C-alpha cells in the first residue's frame, strides 16, 4: 500500500463510491456503444424449387462491431445477417448517415461474417473492441445491439449460464457455445457480448425457439478469433481484388473435421473386447472413417479406440475436460483448431497404443449442408426434366412447402415429405472423391416429349444412369446428354449459348453420323420407395427432345439449360473427350467435330460471362434451417 514520503504512517485510500463506479462503467459502456453498428441488408434468396429464379427482395437488420486485426479495421457480424445480400449498409451509434459495406468473408458453419467499409469518415473516432477470453460461469455479460422495437442501440445484461458445444444453424461440426440469460432478440444478431472488462466475450447469434425465457446463445471469442485469422491467411495467399468498385470476397475453408464416426465405450464387456485393460484406458470406438477425411489420411482405422487428441484424453462418454468441473464433446479439440494444424491422435489398436500425426482439414460432404460455395443452386435441364445436386437447402425447400391435406391420396405433399426422408440416409455417407454428386430429378417442365412422367419427380428420385452410363455429377449429365448453352427465348434463340449472337451452319458429315447416339434418352432412377435393383425408367425420344429444348426453356422462362457454374466442369469433360479420355466415364463418346465445336463455344462465352459469375460467386442463399420448437433459432 502507498506510504507518505513525510511520515511512516500507512495511508489507506478510501474505496471509490458506488456512484463513481457506476459513472466509470457508464463511460466505458458508452465508448463500447460507439463501436457497435446497425446493419441494414437487402436480401434476395434463391428459389431451390426453380433454381434459375429468386424470391422477392426483402429487408432485414442486424448488428455488428469493429475489431482490428493485423492493423486492419473490419466489422464483425453474423453470416445469417448478410446471407443472400444484394446491398449492405451500416450506421454508427448516434448518427444518421448509412455507409456502404461489402462482405469480405462469410463463414456459414461458424455463423460469422466480416465486412469492410471504404469511406474514411466512417472510421473517424471509431475505436475497435478488444477480444476477451472465454467467460466463466455466473460471470456478468452485457449484450449490445439493435433489436426490433427501435432505432437506438440497446443494452441487456445477464450472466453466463452454461458453456457447452453444439452445432450452429448452418453447420454440422460441434462448436463451443456460451449460453446466457440476457435477452437476445431479432436484430441483436451480430452484436457483441461484453464481459466485465468490456471486452468481447462473444457474438450474439440466436435466441431460444421454445417456451424458455431469457435464453440466448453467444459465439465465443475463440471461434471469432479463428475466423479472423483465417481471413488474414487468405489475404496473404490471395490479396483482395477489386472489380467494378466491389471487393472480391474470399472463400472460407471451413471448420476442421476428423471425418470419423464414433460410439461411446462405457460397457465393461466392450472395453474388454477392445483390450482396453479392464477399464484402465478410456476412449470412444471409431465406427467409420471417411474416405476423404484427414483421419483416414493419417492412418486411423475403423475399429480403433480413440484415446486422446493433442494430449487431451477422451472419456468413454465422448467428452473432454474444458475447465474445472466443465466437460464438452471431444469435437471441440478439433473444431477449435485451424486448418493445417498438426495434432497427435492416440488410438488403441489390438491392445497397443498407436500415435498418429493428423493434419487437420475440413471434410468434403457428399450432401452439402449449406449454400454459397458449398451448395449453390445448380441445375441442368434435359428434355424438360430438371436435375439438381442433392443438398440440405433443396430438401428444406421441398419439405418446407407442405400445405396439403393429410388425408389426401399417396401423391400428396405429405407423402412426398415422408418418402424423401430416405435421402437423409445419405447425409453421412462418404464422398468418394471431389467430383461425385447425388443428382436428383426435381421437377418436369411439361411438354409432349415428356408426357406421362410429370408426377414421377415429386419424390426426388436419384438419377443412377443415363443411357446405361452411371452419372457422376451434374456436369457429367450435361456432357452425356450433349446439352448446349442455348437460352430460353428472345435473342437467346439466335445465340449458340450464354454469349454473343452467332450464326451457325448445320454441319453434317459421315463422322458425326457414325457417332450419333441412340434414338432415345434413357434415364434410370432409384426412387424413394425402390431399391437399387428396382429402378424407375424414363425414356424420351432424343430427336423430339432436342428439337423441343429451346421451346421448353422459353415457355418456362428458363434463361439457359444449365446454371453458369456447370460451364467449367462441362468444359473439362469436353476437353477429356477431345483428348480421348476414359471411355466408360465419357459414356463411349469419342472425339468428333461437334465435341470440338461445343468446347470452342464455351471458351468464347467465358470471356463475357465468367467475370460476372465470379463477382457473384458468393451470393449465398439463406436456406431454411428447419428449426423445431425448443431448438436454438437465429435472432
């Protein structure tokens, strides 16, 4: 304690009065409020039932706050706030002006997004908030944001009720989450949750969709910090490019995932079977290892007993210690780390401990869970049949449109929803390689050439083969069917594809006649109610379908027979055919003048169209998360 320089007596300073403490706290909180912004967003979501169309534009609001990383000022908000945006503006606390903002990075699985504002006046007097630490149980937090009911900033207080792991709205991996009893309402999303030192303990992102009151959830600082550092790394690898005054958004790599399925090991007999030393060793049983997962690459096998990750022991119930008296799912040891991090994984194999070095990576999924880079609404139209890759947003769109009478016939929407539940069985199936997709038939654009097949697509049958060739993905189907880039009416009828007008002479020669496919288009499907050995067969006349293609597209107002993102992989198949590639994969197609002509046409249109596509390559569609009563729901 301080002592007087003139006397040996000890001088005890009086504690500050409660009014002085409140005044100091109010001043600090007001400074924090000036770092929090209101986010105004216009969104236009894609219609997964008609993937070439969008829903009407809507306006929504959220919150955000300023942070500094590597000398750069950025705004942090939720991914679901800016998903599917067409325009984005932000307003500072106590001001009127709204400044244009551009998303730099959208991390859907972590429900975080980073925004940039180019106007220098916006950053004047703006102080970045400092990231804190994971808050302790029962510690105080203050949630700052702009919830519904007013235009001014709002502050709610509460305490930390629980720290646990859960999957976020658009993710599959278990991430750390902080539960608080402060109210989080619509509009609060993206605002900071401040600890007792007014540092950022996390980002508000959801309320509770059940009967509980004052239950909110916060993305902890550790997840925010990882996304910020991911962006810095992406900046170093590929600096932002500008085109047309817009900043090019970076593609977030995703959350790390071992790519394994496990079961708990708590039964003594099971432990003896695994030679775990009569319960002396604890862990979980590895039941499946994904072919493209980082655990597979490191040597983890099905039947191993997972003992520890990066020095942290895994208990028989699948939990690991977080802090004193707190335990969370062992996924936290993986999702809390960044891509390319090397960790030691110990497994028990035939009674012997084996240490493996795993380089953590995100896991590619056979059925994409989210949109944007992961599951943009792609499509191909062949003979009026619309095909799309199976994804969770697609299934949500189909299941979410259930307004029929439950007592109606078996072809009702209720029956459709029940029957497509079989598709959920493939959610956890391994993706064997980067190119494989599950292609499903989503609707039929009615025409004489496809008469009689209209109702068969209502249960999202999976396309297995086209003209006896197994279909690998959407672009593969477009290649096998010889789909051109012709548009759906007007000037497009005179275009040979996506690009400019061009006149074409009909070329027929002996070589082309010899390589002409059969007179039919044959589609072999595996329906919801059928086994693989009991397919559904759809056959259309090839010449009739080809002649009707433009008319079908024109009537349905479809701009092109396939979405722009199919162009690049389709060109790769054409290149492989030109070079005489895999005969089975190419469906027996050989090099022909027509193949080369299509390839040249795609290359010519790339110059006009690809640049625009890249500017919009992250026009992310905010899919229906299928939240049920009692589940976390985005605010």
